[in-house]
C-alpha cells in the first residue's frame, strides 16, 4: 500500500501555540472543521466533522498566524498520534485559501 492522501475544504477552528520538537522543528496543533452535503447510496447526506491536525516546519510557521474561521483547502496524510496512541491525526503538507474565498480576495487586493 502506498496512497495516504487527504484533501479537504475546511475552516481553521483552533490553533495551538507554535512549539518546537526536540529536533528543533517548528510544530503547531490545529483543529479544523468541515461541513458539506455529500451523495451516499443515491441520497444526499450532511457531512460534518472536526479533525485534529498538525503542521511541521515552514507550514507550522505559516499556519501559526493564519486567521481563524477562514475557508482553507488543506492537503496532507493521516498517521497515528504517537506510537502509543492509535488516534488518527491529519499531518498538513499544504494549505491555501479556497478559490473565491474572502482570504483570496484580500490577498489579491494587497497585490494590486
């Protein structure tokens, strides 16, 4: 098995303080929220969830100052929280504004 990839449209609900691993790598713990309507077994279903996530390195530094509750698209992979804790955590490898979101428009207006 090789594929372990998650892409989700979400909002940043909570963000921990920027911290550093014993190896000196920046890290930040996140809680992201998702809500949508999905098709399942031929019917429509409301899908809502909150997901614990972590970002490391430059991504941690970037997300440590991201505004809460702004629409984001996050990509990453799932892994155990730790060797002794089997709970899944989303490890963020990329994050950016959703197309058409206020954040993208804010960034565009700053470039003009």
